[in-house]
């Protein structure tokens, strides 16, 4: 499936923070203003149903959908900016349909209870609420659903929209809305890009990880640490708490002069072996039932 209304975006150039060039600490030169091409960033970290022993090929159903809207406070007419701030939040629990009973593993991991999802709307209704939230914040036009601002979805890794939302749209038999059909800024990759040009000795805790910091080891808590931000606030694997902390990382990257651009391609038509017809989940296609 081709994307709707996709515009060509600028390719990010290899960025050298001033601290890497001049050999000074970031705190001595911040904030750094750089050219920014997006008006707003929608940070998301969904939680989904899961079972012990499964991986990202499992037909996870979304059970929590949080979003933080982050916008510029200082961007000039020529696009230079460094100061981002959270302007609004959305959060909804979601009632699953294929496997409506949460596993003990899922509840222990996410903190989400059976009572919370049982009393929540199904995914199509949550999409309607999220769309109204975007309309309220002037990001899309009511009715036409056209974008009024140039915004970019952001997440820790590519999985939230690329996998979880695509799977859920299939299971719920709804078309992915046009305002969701765009590429995503993988914040973890952007942090790695920033770290790649810094001297290893200048990165906090780098020497404690054998072989250096890898993508696998760079979870949200570690991203906060290497950017010298306060520790993770809240409960890890709570969707809203993860989202708020990822937003802090994004805000810090902007302060350090990173040009914030999408770096992960989303395919709304992606398919898995367990997908049958009309939203059916084929048990034979599951690696772990």
C-alpha cells in the first residue's frame, strides 16, 4: 500500500555537535539552534497484550495508547530552533477483542489491570478520540482530516506504529487514518546518531557497558543517563510514563542541536503469517499460542 499525501522530506546530514568538534562539554555550549523542518512531534509509546516467550511477531493488541504533543517555543521564521515543550497529552486504555483476557505476565510487565481494559473503549473508538484530540490542538482539520501543521510521530524504536498499530488496525478491521500514515522518528536511533560523533570518554556510563552502548542496551533509562538528564520518572513499561520520558529525551536532543527528522519507514500494508482474512488470527501462524 502506498502512503497518502506523503511529501518528500529532507535527508539529515551527518551532524557534528560543537562539543565533538571543539572538545568541550555539551553544558558549555547549550542550547544549540539548528534548522528544524517539523512544527510538532507526537511522541507515542503504546502497550500491548503479550505472553511470556513471545516476540514482536505475536498478534499483540494495543491496551494503552498515550501521546504527548511537543512543539517549538523558539523556532524562528527561518526554521531555527532549540527549545521544545510538551503542550498537551492524550491517554486511553483499550479493550482487546481477539484475546480479551490479559496474561499475568502482561499485567506484571505493564501494570495494566483487567478491570482497566474491560471498562475501556475498543480500538476504533480510541482512534476517534485521538483524532478529536489532534483536531483540538490544531494539528488536523475536522472532517477532512488534512494536516494543518507539519508533524512527525516519534517513538522509542520503530515498533509502536510500524508493528503494533498496523496489527491492531488489521485485527479491528479499520483503515489506518491518513494522519497516522507517515514515517516515524525513532528517538533511540537519533540518540545513537548523536552519540556516534562524541568522544567515548565524554559519554556518561559508556565504559560500564562491555563493548560500548549498543542499540539493544540503549533503553529509555539509559538514554536519559547518557544525555545527563534526571532518572526515569514513573513506572517503566507504563505507556504514559514511557511516553513522557521519551519526550524529555527528544526535547534534550533539540537543545543539543540535533535536526529532528523521521528515520523509520512505516508500511500500513505489512502482513504477518498469522493474518488470515477479515481480521482473523490464524492459530497455525503463531510461533507461540
